[in-house]
C-alpha cells in the first residue's frame, strides 16, 4: 500500500538522498560520475530546502519522493526496487491534484521518464540544450495537456 505524507524535515534528507541515488543509478546512465556526485552533494543543502517535499511510503518505508515549487514539479524519484509499483504515479497524481503542478523539466536522455510523463498527459512545450546548471544534458520542458485530463 502506498501512503503519501509531507517530508519529516531535514532529519529525513539522508534517506531521500539515498532514494535519489538509487533512482539515478537505475535511470540516468547518461550522467557523468562527477556530475552525479556534485548533484548528490547539493541535494540536502541546496535543492531540498527550495521545494515542498512529499514522501511516498510503501509498506511503511520511504520508497520515493516528489518536490514541487509552485506549479512546477522540480523532482520526482522512486527507489529502484519500487519502480513499476505505482509509487511515481501516486506522487505525480498528488502533485497535480493537490499541489497544482502543471509543468516539469525532464532530461531528454531519460527515455523512461519522458514516456512516463507523456503517459500521464504531459506534452513537450520547449527544449533546452543544457540543464538548469549549464551541464550538457538537454532538458525537455513539459506541460500538462489540459485536454488529456478531462
């Protein structure tokens, strides 16, 4: 059973970083080791405090999380052993219906994530050659297709 709840605060950040690493190792094969390590090192101090974090528990243990900022889904990661079990879908549906999310940026090279968001009604609204930190990882800027949700 999946249960969603607010993040318990900075004491929970190490577990969320572990989930992030598990998810990235499973899906972000294009990411250079140095870039992955740099991002991982900035999660708790720089990225998590800027978003509203929702944690998904599966059988009482954290299995994924989403971070939102206004209408933007800034992050959504699912622990590798829990992929394909509805955790990501539950987090995304909550972000859309309860937090008003309408946009998300996704690494173009993460084909699984691109397909996941397309299947949930998101369409490409733009593209950037580099990620938000200027690294050489193209981003697709996705927006929720209002017609797909009616």
